[in-house]
C-alpha cells in the first residue's frame, strides 16, 4: 500500500520507534529518520529505498537544517524517550522530549507549511490530561505521580511535552496539529487487537498493557488515515491491548 504522506521520524532506533519505522515502510510510506546512530536502525529497514537517514543530534542541529529536514514531510512522529538505565533516567538531557517537540514547533513556524503538519507524540498513561479531565485518576494517584515527576526526570519530561502541545500549541494553531498517544505498560508481541479510549481505563497501581507493535500500528493509522486523524487530533488517546500479553520468556 502506498500513500501520499511522508514522515519525519524521531526516535526510530528505540524499541517502539523501530517498530514504527518498519510498519511505515511496510505501508509504503517514505520516511526521513533523524537518528544519533544509523547502526542502531533495525536490520529490516537498513538500505530500504523509502528510508532517508539523517545521522545527527536533534537538540544541537542548526535550526536551518531542521527546517530543511521538515521540507516535504506532512507528518512528524516522535518516539523519543529515555533509556532504562541510571544514565538514561538521571543523566542529561533531562527534557529530551519536550525540547525536541519545541524545536520542531519552532522550525515549522520558520517556514510555515501550506497545510498543518501532523505531529504524533508517543506519551504515557502517567501523563495527565489538562484540567483534571482524566476523571479516573484520583487524589492518591495524582500525588504519587507528582512525587514521581519530582524525582524522576523522564516522568517530568513526558508531562511537560504533553503540556506543551495541549497548552501552548492547543487546537487552533494554523501550522501544527497533534495527537499524543498514551500506551499503558509496554510489552512485546506482534500487532493484535487493541482499543483506543478517550481517557484512562486502568489505575496506575493496577496497570493494563499495550504491545509496542500496537502503538506503532495506531501511529501509522494516524499518519496515513484521515478519518483516524480527525477522530483523535488535539487529544491524548489511551491505547490498550484487548488480548492478554505474551508470557515472559524463560530464563
């Protein structure tokens, strides 16, 4: 299947981002991926005729270069995140996701497109909707997550990136539209049945699960299907599996 879309992908070497990359290429979508190390791209994507690789650090890239890389791309997908290690959790840059989204927004404003760019952000169910719109999240969970953000930079980064889109970009920006996809606990597995909800469906203390492949599938739908995009733009949908997760591999 071919499409008329072109995606600028950020974080295409991560666990979920690599799945987004391969699924987009399988859909026939041209992808320009900004990565810090091209050697970490999935083997199935390396050398693909629809893939253009830009090996660079997004946060230090000159604005003019980022503007050029956005040229011809109607969609930006960010799967950026922090690695699960002491350095990844507590080392710089503490606000990788927020700073990257802000840079993209500013670069779009430098050369405004004829039609709004779609920005799809991989977020988390730990992120609050604005104005306490997640009615399932009570005072105890909010207090727990507030403490988590105070001590854990990635948790703070995820919330700030979502707040940037919801509060600063909003839903009336003429040049940028957005969706922040909120998966629950990420698990392995191929694409399976999943549901997409307006708001939370589980407690942070009793989490649900979401296959990374299903996050990638939803992002692909948002990038290529206009009806799916119109349904969710300006929102933070929660995606959860409807099938049980695969058992953990034996040690």
